[in-house]
C-alpha cells in the first residue's frame, strides 16, 4: 500500500468532503428512521419538521414489545415466525448445500446441473408461485411456517451450494483421500475433515442465508394470512398500509425488524462480505 | 479429477436432498406454469374444465399495451437502478480504497443499507417521501430548493425515479464491496509503472483499473439486473404500482393478474414472458461468470 | 492384520534398543513362511482417462516384507498406480488382489492400506495426536487403547513433544513424521508412499531415508514407495519397478535393475550420471566376438567379448548399442583383468565433483562419460589411458532397444 505517499492538500479536502457526503447519504435515512421512532406524533407532523425530538418518546417500543397488546402481539408473533422460518430454512439449505457442493466439487456432478440450480433462483418467483399455491392449498399447508420453510430452502440451497463449492474446490483433495484411506466414509470425512476446515465459509453462508430469508417478502405475502405464519416483512407492510396513522409506530417496527440483520451484518462483517464477494471476485 | 470407487452412486446420494427440494419447489412448478400458460385456466373455488388454447394467451399478452408498458417500466427500473448502483458503487469503492483515518469504520458503515431489510427500506423511504410530513420535503424546503411540498410518489413523472433512488440506496453497497475486493487485487506494480510512464489518474483508471475489475463487476451487474428485473416488494410497499400505473412493474402486473383478477392462464403466460427475459439475463450471467472463472 | 505384526505396537516399544531391534529383525527373517505370503498382486491393470491410456497392462506381485520402489519420469503414472491400489481411483480393467482377496472394487476405507502423501495431507484442524489417531477413531478403537498406540508411535518417530500441536505449527520434517505416524499406527497390510520425502531439503531427506529404512527393517511391513530419486530407490528397495508412459519397463531387484537393465530406457533412467550408450559393431571372427567402436580421431576401439551369448553372436556384422556405466570407464585398473580393456582416449572436457572427476570422451559418435579418480589432474584435450571394465557391460538391440 502507498501509505508513504503524501497527498496534496486539495485532494485531501476533496477526499474528506466526499467521505462526509457518503456518510450522510448512508446514515441519514437510518438515523431519520430511528428519530421518527423516538419522536412524539406532534413533532412528526410539524411543517417544517422538528428534526430533533422535543421530547424522547419510547412509548411505541413499549407497545410493540408487549405481548398483551394487539400491535405488540402482531409484531412479536411475526418476529418469532421470521426467526423460526429463517433459521430452519438456513439450516436445511446448509445441510443440503454442503452435500450437493461436495458432489459438484469432488464427485464429478455435472456443472450443467449446477447451472440449472443457479438458474432456479434467478427466475422471478412469479413463475413458481401459482402451482406452489395450489399444491400447498391441496396439502393444507397454506398459512403455515412449513410451507415458507420449504420455499425458502429452495431459494437458499443453490446459493449455499455455490458458496460451499467455491470453498471446497480450493481444498487440497489429498486431505480427503487421506481420510478415506484411513477408513473414513464420505459422510465421516465431510463431518470431521472438510466441514471444520471450511467452517468460516459455512458461517458466512449461514448468515447470508439467514439474512436472505429474513428479507423475503413475496412468498410470505402470498402464503401467509395470519399470526401463525406471517413473517416480519409482511407484518411491516401491514403496519404501513393499514390503520396505523402514527409514523412513529411504523418506524419503530422497522427499527426493531432491522436489529437482527444489522447486528449480524456488523458483527460478522468480514465473513459476510467475503461470502458476498466470493462468487464474483475470487471465483 | 480422479474418479473414486463408487463415486457415481455417491454423487446422486449427495445431490438427493438439494435435488428433491429444487425439483419440487422450482422445476415442477415452472413446468406447471408453462402448461397453464397454454390454457384458459382461472382461479376459482369450483372445479372447472381447463382446456388447451395454444398460443392465445401469448398473443393476447403481446398485444396488451398495458403489459408491454409494464415490461418497459421494468426494464427502465432495471437499467437505471443497476446503472446508478454500479457508478455509485465503483466510486465509493475507489474512495474506500484510499488511505485515510477511519477507513475501517467507513467500510463497515456502508454495510448498513444492505443489512436493512428491503421492506424496512421501502417503508423508510415512503415516510421520507411523504407529501405532508416527509423529511425530504422538509429538508429541501429548509434548504430553499423547493418552494412548496411535493408529492414525490404521487407524481407520475417522478414516482419511478424516487423508487429507484430507494433501491439504489439499499443495493449500492453490494456493488461497492465487490468492486472494492476487486480493486484490492489490482497489482500495485502495474499502477506504479503507469504512473512512471506519466499516465494521469483518469487514464490509469480507464486503462488499468477498470479493465482489471470489469470481470467481477460484470458478474455482479448481471446478478443485480436479474434481481432488479423481478422487483416486487419495494413497489408493493411504496406505491402499489401507482400513480397511474407508472410504477407497475412486470412482477406486480402478474401478481395482480393472478390474485386480483384470478386469471391463472393468462397470468402464467405473462409470467413465462417475464421468465424468458430473465433467461436472457441469466445467460448473460453465465457468460460473465465463465469469463471470470474459466469454469462456471 | 496378522498377530505377529500387530504385536509390535502393543509391545513395549520403548524397550527396543538397537541391539534388540536387530534381534527382532533376525526373528523376522527367520520366519520364512511369512516371507512368501503374497501381499499384493496386480493383474493386467489398465487405467485410462477418456482416451488417454495412463497405465497399460500392469502386472506385479510382491511378498510380505517387500519394499517395492516405483520409479519413472514425471507423468509416467506412478501416482495413478498408487491411487488404483489405494482405491482412490477406479481402474479401467484388470484386477488388484490384497492377501489373495480381490479388492478391485472395494472402497478405500475397507482395504486396510495406509498411505503417506507427498503433501502429507495432514488434517489441519486436528492436533498431531488426533491426526495419528484418526484411523483408530474411525474404527472406534477405545480411547484408552488409542491413546496408548498414539504414544507408542510418537515414541518411535520422536513426536512426543509435538502431540498437542496442529500441523501448521510443525516444520516440514515434523509434518512428514506425523504423516508416517498416521500410517504406522494402524499397522495395515500394505503401506503406500507417494514421494514422501520430495518436499524436504536435501539433508533432511537423507536422514529420513535412513530412518524409513530402519523402520522397515525393524517393523517389517510391506511397502510400495514412489520416488523420483534414484539413490532413494536403490537404497530402500528390495524390488524396483521402472515405469515409463504407463508401461512396466523392468521389475526386479535393485542390483538387477542397475546392472542388467532390461532396455535402453532403464539403462539411461537409472543411475546418475546415466549409463553410457555407445554404438558399436559386432564382428565374429574365428569364433571370437569382437566389439568395434568407431572413433573419429583415431583407429576404432576394438575389444573381445569373452562372455558373448549366442544372442550377441547373432548380431554378427550388425550394430548394437553397448551400455557402460561411467564407473566402468576409469583411470584405475579394473578388478578382473580378464574382462577389461585399456585404450588411450582424448578427453573432451572434464567436470570435477570433489570425490570424482567425470571426464567426457567421444566414442561411437556420442559423448561418453567416464569416472576418474578424484585426484587425477587431467585437463580437457589431454590423452589419457583408460581402463574399460567389461564385467558389467550391457548390449541392446538398436531396433527394439531391448537387452540382448
Ligand atoms: N484426472 C486426470 N485426467 C486426465 N489425465 C490425468 C488425470 N490425472 C492424471 N492424469 C495424467 O496421468 C498421467 C500420470 O499421472 P501421475 O500423476 O500418475 O504421474 P506421476 O508418475 O505420479 O508423475 P509425478 O512424478 O510428476 O508425480 C499424467 O500424464 C497425467 O497428465
Ligand atoms: Mg505423482
């Protein structure tokens, strides 16, 4: 790196000006969402706006985090649903993904099939939705978490395979051969030798899968209709479309729904970014 | 790769879970949708006779100006938002590749928009754009840029661009991270050699840096295009296709065809047309990825 | 797994002093019934990738206690053959038997074969102890017994202080030992080594070579060992197999391969510097077989082959290729004067390596290397009286390149 090169003054100014602008662009919407959630309704309806709340209002959070209350119940149930669905789907995707990735990396599975897998997630969901809807309704699993878990698994698996595959590809194959010579079967080798080595990649895949599932809206909108299966994105859409007139409530729901993904993203940043970038940069 | 004893049977066993899920949730439904698109099927509670009507749905779809318009809007959304994301993303990556205090923090910061769920993003920007109490109106008014409050999402001429802005805010970090990772692989020697040859920063970027990072960029550009082309959630929350259908994208159009008008047959033909356009984009992805990796 | 061999691990190995080890060795030699056990037998094995034939018609048989070394140029199929034996790749045709059992289609895990890889292939996520004990753990050997066996192997290989480290914290030589330990601990029917020393520096390679030889003598075990290094091959092997382009060139004892190469390929491949191959003419005159070598600058060099075979006689008036090792052309008189010939030759150029001086001359139109005493002070262009030791001379048919 060129740490020793001294930058001319005007370039320095330009750099810091751009950085400030970037920081503002990135942070302003987030901060404003946070402020809205803490402003009183009167502050939020002033023209022009009262940017800094005249008093801090935590009432919406109290409301939303309370099971006894109608809004709170809707919100918390949705959070719980999202948590269960995203976790289960990620888990299924990881297991199926690792196995399939191993077949692609080490057992000569056709790359054409890999491409077909990837193509399924690139197709718009509207191409699948109607037959799935009919099938789920016949099976009686519409508006259950199971239907969403299955759909999300399908959505996550190709991506998980791809990420795992790029990571297994670069492992020296001799290590697995050594394990097999020592008497280990494929599954044993995978569990005791391959998985521990690619643990960071598995972590990245798990988190990316979780975030993707947490974010999904279309299937959830169509397959869920009440508290038993509605996920947080659908609940937010309901809050923002429905009877709620207080922006603060909507903002608070948004803030709370963003907490898990934002925490994951910030804490495991390096992992996640390497996972995101992996497929396109290093190959 | 050496073939192992019993590799063939193992291959299919290993693929079985993934293959089962994808076959049931993706391949089969796709074929069913394809079949529906050639029928006059409708969603109804009563059992109905579904008959094969050949290409009729497709002929109808391709002569339906509303649908063609929605395709055009979707393409507009795709090109403009992905284009903006790429320009912004690369610019940010170049910025974050410089040496400055707090670089790690800045790099961490830009993951925020990406981490915020799409729906929360849509809701946030809808509140920001609010015609009566929105932050954008207030800010621009206080800065003296606008004379009176605007209805950003209610104005058919600007609504789509406002949605695009929200989408760009959410998705540029992904491009920035990919570009940044690619930038870090540009050989310093090459840039220094060019500098010694007297190439200015502009020239160095276009002659050395950009060609070096174009491979990964292409991959992410196509991936983002595929994703943008099926845009639904942000539209659903921000505008529901309005005003005057100016933000009604193809996915939203099909969604309404299915679930508002209950026309599964013609809806499916729309879906297949959208899918075909996606396939062209996917093929582009295949080319870009191949170019980048040598393999898939 | 025979009782006698598995007892080695469970015995108090630490008690084995050099004296005792020689007794175990002689005991082993004594049980000659064991020696004749055919451990590995390969019949008409072929292996191809698509239409490239990597191995063709490989046949071999080795007995218990044998140390088979596979040599051959890079890409000739040595690793592929090991993979076939280990079950890491399937064979196109042919059969592999281990202790009389057909293992051609058997899963590698069930073959009771251990392998030491060129890259060592240690499990990076496990400690040295876990690496060594991996095979035992797979076989569900109780923890206590496992621990004991790991300890014993660690003792043999001087790995005790390293047992809790991970491979990343080891030097190349130590990693190599761990890889050996992993193979030794299970006491398998057959050991496979794929260039196990090629990643070590010269000095370490030498000491590991000695160590492997000692281990083999002490512990017995049947080995198939791949190497590039001919010295390694000559010192370790009880049998050598020379492979070229997927075909067996020669299979025999190190001495046989060195002294009686089956064809010009083996002659040139084994030994460094290589055996000299010189064009010559056979002239049978009054029952005596004369070998005539053309020289550009003077009269032809002619000597009489006293031990000529009928096959050689049949080449009367035809040309042959004779093979002479550099050490057979020397400034020191040969041991058997009956089978030697002296002639004055012009030295084209010389190359000293300290202990010896290699002098190049021109015979039969090609460069011929002779090995002179290290003290000889010849220089290029000198004429020198050289002694040709004919006791180990080889003759090859120029058209088939095979030994006559
Ligand atoms: N998977 C494969 N597909 C096609 N050809 C292969 C494959 N693996 C090996 N080969 C070819 O088989 C031949 C033998 O390879 P092998 O690794 O056995 O050689 P080797 O004798 O071990 O060489 P080295 O001494 O360099 O290790 C080589 O020509 C190689 O190119
Ligand atoms: Mg090899």
